[in-house]
């Protein structure tokens, strides 16, 4: 059913508040505003998600500094960090590089006849199995209020970042449909990123569809698989090394 009237205006305002425009980052947004456990809401200005921050310069650096970010959690592979560099050194900013181990997608490339959402969900499920320790470490950092505000990022800000943010929102009690809608916002950002790549690197081959798309169904399938395999998202996070104390801390400072 289409949204109308004051509710539509309110939802549009929330979406506008989530999207934070930068010149050289294309998928930077606030993860706040979602309704979670006990009717509480994820506050704005505590957790952000983004594509790679290494391109930040000039006005982008000033805008980033104004957010008061304390901690950057970089989920990229070590060779990606070495190739592109990392977020600039800024006063008061802590940098944590955590690599959830996972297979290169080139070993199982997407084929046009495949269901794209299913393909992506399978890659995410694989990462959740092989990168368990890294995922647990990343969410453990998010759980510590002393680290907030936190920015979580990878290369495009949709896959590894989508997994960590999706599991975090689920642990906060956010409805799966809203988590999937948040994940799907990356599709629009990926198109902006692809347009920038085409201009900056005109000789580079067109980026594959699986690297750009974020169909909401992917996140729904992924969360369902986590529950099927581990019983609940909380049980998966415990398996990943997140303690009950950290889960409680997560819900204390990321729900209001």
C-alpha cells in the first residue's frame, strides 16, 4: 500500500537524514532511525556505514570531521588496504582494520541465468561461516559505547558492511523488512560509484552486476539462513565471539 500524507513526509525526512552526501564517497549513510526492541529507536549519529574512505579530501574531510566520528572499522582485505590506502589520520580518530576471511568471488562468478539475490545471499552465508571471528570483532567494537560514533566500511559499502550492519540491526530488534530496505539503499549508491569509476578510469571494464546490486531479498535470505543454521542472530553472534555483556551494551547505547 502506498504511503500518503504525514507518514510519507515523515519517512522521507528520515531517509533524507540517513543519506549524508560527500564528493568522493558514494554510500555514506547513518544507520539511525529504525524501530527496535521494546519500541525503542536506533539513534542517529552513533553508527554510520560507508564505502571506502580513502578518497576523502578537502571538503569531504571537513564534513567527516564535523560528524565527530571516533572509530573507523575497515573490513577490506589487507591487499585492498595496501592498494588504495586508508582513511586519513584525523585528530581523535581510531582506525581498526578487521578482515572477515572469505573466498574471492571470482572463484564462483555470477552467471546471468542465476537468481542475483540468491547468489549474493550464498556469498554472504559463505562469509558468515569463514569470517565469523572478524564479524564478531567488528560487532564487539560497535557494542562499546566508548568507540561511538563508529563508521563501518568496506570497498563498496554494501556486502561486508551490509552483513555487519544487518546483523547489528537484527540484534537490536529491527524488523527484517527494514533491515533489507536499509541494505537495498546501496543499489542507488552503487550506480553513483559506477558512474564515477567510468569517468575516473575510462579503460576499466564495466563492473559486474553482482558488485553493484543490492536487492532487498538478499538480506532477507541471508538473515533466514543465519537463523536456520544457528537458531537466532544472537546465537550466531555468540558463536562469533560476541558476549552477552556486549549484546547488552549494544542495546544500551544503540537503542533509545
